[in-house]
C-alpha cells in the first residue's frame, strides 16, 4: 500500500524513528531539568540521561564518552573543528588541506580562514569521486596543521579511503578531521582503527532529531586541543558553552544505538534495493550515467544523470516522490552541482542528474514504483527535448554553436 | 518552491510540442540557450500570407522554461510577424506568475520567438 508523497531524499534528512521519539518525550515535560544544575534531582536526572547518550554514541564510533562534544549539528561541528584547530595551532602553521567535494560547511569555513591569513589546498578528485592519496601526500608541508576530508559524500555517496588518509596524517604529524555526517550509523566507523582525530556528525541524518550534532575530539595519541567558538558557562569541557539540548541528546543517543544494532541488516537491505532501482532504470532507458564510484558508496545512495533531460523538470514530473537534483535550476544560485562538476561531469549532464537517497523506511514497493515513474517521465521529457531530437538525427551536440544568453 | 498552477498546467499539458519541417521555406526555426546552462529552447513557426498559422516547440529545461516556451507558441499563433516580434518576456512572466529566479526562462522564450522570426526573414530575403 503506497503512501504519497514517497520520501527518497534520506541524504537531506531522515524521519525521526518512532523509538527515538519515544525515548525523547519524557525529557520535554517531566524530566526537563538543565543537565548543568548540580544541586537538585531535576539536574541530576538530566545529566544522567546525557551521560547515557554519550555512552551510546561513543560505543558506535569506538571512542571514550568523554571525547564527545555536543553541538547544534554537523555544520557547527565542522566550524568548531576547523576554526578551533586553526586558532589553537597558529604557532605551528597556517596550512589546511581539504577536498573540492566537501560540504559547504567545510568549504565556506576554509574560505573564511583564508581571509584570516590561512592557506588552503583544495585537492581535486578522480572521475569516480575518490581522492588521490599521492596528491594528498604531496600537498603536506611543514606548515600543514589540518587535513579535513569527509567520510562519505552527501551528493554522490562516494566513500573515501579514510583509514589510509588517517595513516598518512599520523605519519606526517597532521591532525585529521573527518566530516562523517553521512557515514556514521550507515557504515562501520572506528575512530581508532581509522586514525581520526576530529569527527563531525549529526542526528537528523540517522533517524534522530534536527538541531543536535557532535564533534569527536581525540584525547590520546595525540591529545587534540581546539579553541572554543562559543564562550559562556564552560560546558563540554570548555569547548562548547551553552545549555545542553537534553531531549535532542537523548534522541541522538538512541538513534546511534539503533543504528549500531541494525546496521548490518539495514545496509544489506538498502544495497539490494538500490541495485534494484539502478538496474530497473538502466533496463528501461539508454544514455543514463552513474555519478561516483559504483561500489565504494553509501548503501542507499544513487546519483544518475539522464542525458537530454533537465533535472528540475524531471523532479516536477516525479512530484509524488521526494528526490533531489544537481541541476542549477534547483539551487538559489543557478549554479549546477559543484560536486558533479568536480568529477568532470559536463554541465549538461550535471543539469540532468537525480539523487536518490533510500533509507530505513523505504519499501521494495516504493522502489518498483519509482523505477516505473522515472522511466516514464524521462521518456516523456525526451520527446519534448530538442537535444534528444538532435542526437537522434546524428548531430554531435558538442560541435554545435549555441547562442548563449 | 511551489509552482504556479499555470506553469504546472503547461508542463502536464504542453501546447504545441513537436517539430515542423525546417527545410520548408515557410518555416522559421530558432534555437536558443545552451546545454551547459541547463536551458535550450527550439521554437518553430509556419507562416502563411504573413500570418503565423502554426508553431511548435521543444525544450530542454526546467518546468518554468517548458511553460514559457509552450506559452510562447500559443501567443504567436494567429499573429503577424510584426505583432509577434513585439511580445515581451514580461508578458510571459505575468501570465505564468514566474518568480524572480525564473525570469530568465521568459527572456529565453522571447529570444526564441525573435530567433525564429529572424530565421524566417533570412530564408525569405526579408531581413
């Protein structure tokens, strides 16, 4: 029994799992204490809940609970990690290395740091979206204080070789920050085995509430220090002042616990559904291109370009299914996806892309429906497309002189 | 972003999708835009005794671009070339309630009309 609209945009956000919501509710009206109130039961109760959540989160990523700092989300965690390290290690150097496909929360922060006198190297990626480890090694100088490379990309789902990057960083004595927002809870994450020193992640990508995230800050081997960005009551060991969002934290903890328990089964199921979606679409249409590495990718992610058809018009035709596109028409700036462009995907194909994000609550029935509707809609739009017409006539579109406006 | 009902209507029921014979001397063809920009419109018109008796379009672009070019073909049918060349993008914006971020779609549709008229005139020594 299909329910509309169908949500297949789980990389943008996820619904809160009912079990997470249940865990959170008491902390709004009954156990509503401020976790920093040391002198009464309301505070102690809240503090206990926060401690438990820290344990649940630490267990998922294999760290010490004391190494978890709560923030308002991964964007804040990224800001705190980059700006916090930049400020703290200024004497040691001013060079940061990151990658062109990072989330804007990292890229824009680097831009701001550049205005403050820091230098950033933006490593390119290969056509499959993976970073070149030799290029990384070559970029490190004696002024490099931070490497920031994401675990999995939100648009194309590509998973970077994080453990190898951690090893390189360790060998050269550079702090390694990993934006793992799309990875935690979906694929196994172990900050020890992967050599990660700082890690950002958030609850609303893993069936938890919006408005709560964390920054893992390594305490040993080596001890990483960061300058705080939020001053005030000294919460979170002085690294992030501000009253803790207790219900959000409780939800975050529960979400992590559920992900840990269900990850193996869930990722197998999502991989199977994703492959079915991909095969179904490829069988029904020609000139469809997969963006990003075919297997080193998140279980539920599929990003494809449909030649001769523009992304926003595709989304309009699929309005009962929630998806997203790398087309310029879907952004406020009218720029096509910079992630797809970094892969070397031409602007025309970047405009023609769709991103599917399958998640915990998607069913096989929904996938079957999506296949049928996508194939139908692409066919219809190709009938209306001058580019498809020209291609069928044998015209090489690259040779045409377009009249740009 | 919610689409206006008129844009949705043109998207679901586009008027005049198709092609005319570009080798027909009575047909003018205009192709504007570029794939890298995500917008390409082909607009064709067939002239009979100085009046546009038929028009067809094909568009690679967003819903607003499709609607703009669909509306453009409707607007030029039955007009003379001199009347059709007066059509302004603002006419299209107003009819479709296009938001600011989509105004460029209407500009491209106006360009497409003019390009098709220019092509017809050139073919018939009227430029």
